[in-house]
C-alpha cells in the first residue's frame, strides 16, 4: 500500500513540475503549422507568444520574440522582436523591433530596425531605422532613411529619402531628398530631383533637371528657379557671333539658371538660337557684382546641319538703378558643328580639329558677350 502511495506522490510531483515548467516556457514556445488553426498551438495560437514560428502558408500569434517564417503571411497581434520573413506579407499589430522581410508588404504600428518589402512598407506610427520598398514607404515620422522605387511619404524625416519618382514630406527633412522626378518638403537640407523640387526653406543645394520652387534657397541649380527671396530678371544680349538673345535668369542670392531664345544675324541657315545655362554671383556690392556663367547655345535651321557652343563667361556687371544692370565680358568657347557656315562664324580659333565619321569640326576660341539686364 505504501508502494502505491509513493508512486502517486511521485506522479503528482512530476505533474506539478511539468505544469510549472510549461507555464514558465509559455513565452518561449516553438510554433509549427500549415495555416491557422492547423498548427501546434491550434485555436489558442492568437493568445500565444513564440520564440520560433514556422508555417507553410500563414501563422497567427499574440507576439513573436525571435524568428517567424511563413510561406505567405505572418500575422502578429502585438509586438514582434527579432526577424520576421514572409513570402507575401508581414502584419504587426504593435511595434516591430528588428528585421522585417517580405515579398510584397509590411504593415505595422511602429518600428525600430529595418523593413524590406518588394512592394510597400506601411507604418501607422513612427519608424526608427530604415525602410526599403520596391514601390512605396509611408510612416508618421522617420528617424533614419527611406528608400523606395516609386515614392516615400512621411510628415517628417530625421535623415534622408531616396525615391525613383517622389519624396513627399509635410514638415522637415534634416538630410537630403533624392528623387527621379519630384521632391516636396517644408524645410530640407538639400534636394536633388530629375524634374522639380518644392520647399519652403532649403539649407543646402537645391538641384533639379528643370525647376526649383522655394521661399528661401541660396543655391538652386535648375533651368528655372522661382525663389521668393531670390532674383528674377530678363536680359537682352549679343556676342561676337551676333547671337542676339532674350534670356530669363532666375535663382537665389548666389546661384541662378538661364534659359534664352534668339536669332543669329550672321548666318543664312542656322539662325534660330536656344540657350540653357547656370550662373553665380560674386563680389556683390550696391553698384557692382561679377557674374560667372556656364552655358550651352544651339543654332538651328530645323533642316540638316547643327551648331553647338559651350561657353564659360566672366561678366562684370554695373547697376545703373535698382532694376537695371549693364554687363559685358570675355568668354572661352568650345564649338562643335558639321556645317561650313557654323565653322566660319568664328574667324580665329585657339585650336581646332575634326572628329567622327562625319568629320565634325571642333574648335576653341576666345570671345565676348554684352547686354542689359532688367531685374524684377
């Protein structure tokens, strides 16, 4: 009788120890399955916290403290710490702290770490770390960086943004914005866009393939720069080849862009002139400044024949009133043309040579430019 009592006591102690250990290890479960509720956690899976989760299709849990891997999707009601990998999507109800990797989409409330998605990362709160998406990143604020194939959208970014098409920020970006088409921000360190930049205040360089718009930007690099605190002007000029141009200059206190149209009074065929360029103001005083410009001029007949001239101009300017400026100076020019008319526009070259199958003429020469500038 005593023998059976001892066995019963041993079983009771073992069961008590197992129950205590099971409760202690509840947060360190290993969860395997096919799709909810076909898993080792069964219908209780949404209430469990796991150390390791592996599912053929999709897994569901209350929280993850380690690694979770799913062929299609991980669904975590609370937080996720560690690494979550899914073929299609990761859905984190609270904070993701660690690494998210998915073929299509990551969604989460907050994040601290790295998120990689083939299509989109969507955060309902702030992100500390970096977002990488093939198409779109969104957040309520980002401390780190955003990289997207198409667009990044956030109210503020303490860091940098890189997008194939657009970066859109309602407030401040402390670092640079780099986009294939457009950047938008309130205050930004620097902006680089293939077409257009829009900001209220730019602390550094604002460079766009076509247009920059800002209230304050001292270093805009674009063909057209609409800067509220800057300068805009219309000029009329002519050079040693009788290229006579009407040009629009626009920019900040230092850098500006140039776009011009005109006519060449020396040629008979290539007479229509088009000019694009960039310039900078130096040694600014009340009545004098030095303008240095780098520009490209094209002469067209809209038939056969081409003429291109790239020029570096040094143009001292004297203000005769608040809105009128006279300027003129020397230039060094590189010419490329395939017409005798273009070659003969300049009588004396420093150096000349022929290149290409069509034997294009190339030449370097010294010239001059002068004009009047109406500032508004």
